[in-house]
């Protein structure tokens, strides 16, 4: 049985090696018979004895007379402040829609297109979208021909607007094809449109 205890002791010995030992010096001195030095208790301070005060007759001091100050005049009545009149800011109205007349069966811009689009180009920097609705005559032989022609016309107008400074992202070209009530060989350019509207 002893070897088992010894084996257990030796197996625990490495775990006990880093243990920290703390001792109290005053306790060791007391066990060794060393008498600790006696420290005198602090002496309480004695209160000073009361002294009798002399009685002094009160002195009469004349109060200084202040000169009379004149009363302050009443404040003037408040003046109503008129608010500054700010003239109303008038926003420039967008130009009227511009109509371009194309030659029959052609997507080439008319000769007066640059001059006609100038008001749109000048006001396009104020914001808003520019709508281009292009139309073409009906063709009984080919149903898709009016759509293709009107798309070519809308893209030609878009290119002219980009050339005069309008951002391409703000231009909405629409190929309307043959629409009853609209002249067949035209394109209508409108500034300040909202999506989903047709002039």
C-alpha cells in the first residue's frame, strides 16, 4: 500500500512545485519569542480654555448717503419689423414640344432639325427627361416596317440631342410606328416628361 501512496505523492510533486508560499513576519517573530516594539498611543489634544471677552459698546456709524439717481426714461415702444419681401422665384418653363417632319420613308434628320432642337438643348440642363416619339406611315405589305422606321427616326433625333449636350441617359426614344391621329412622318421631342406618358 505504501508504494501506492509514494507513487501518488511523486506524481503530484511536479504540480506542487510552482506553488507560492506566503508568510507573515510578525507571526514568525511572535513564535520566536521576539516582543514587538510598543508604539505609544497618540495623545489627544486638549481643548483651549475659554477666555472671557471684553464687552465693547457698539459704534454708531452714519450711513453714507447716496446721491439720488435720475429715473430711467421708459423704453421706446417696440417697432414692428416688416419682413423682407422676397420676390418669388420663377422657374423657367420648359419649351414647347418640338415637331420634326421627316421625308417619307427616310430616317435622315430634316435640314432644320438643329435649329428646331436648340430650345430643348438649352433647357435640358434644368433637369427632367427628354422624350422622343417617332412615327411612320403604315405599310400593309410589312407590318413591322413602320416600327423599324420610327425607331431609326427616334435614334437619329437622340443622336442630334446628344451632339448638342443632352445626356444620353436622360433621353427616352420611343418607336411608336403608325398611330392614328399623328402625322405619319414626324417625331415629337418633349422636355420634362415623366415615364409612361405620350404627347
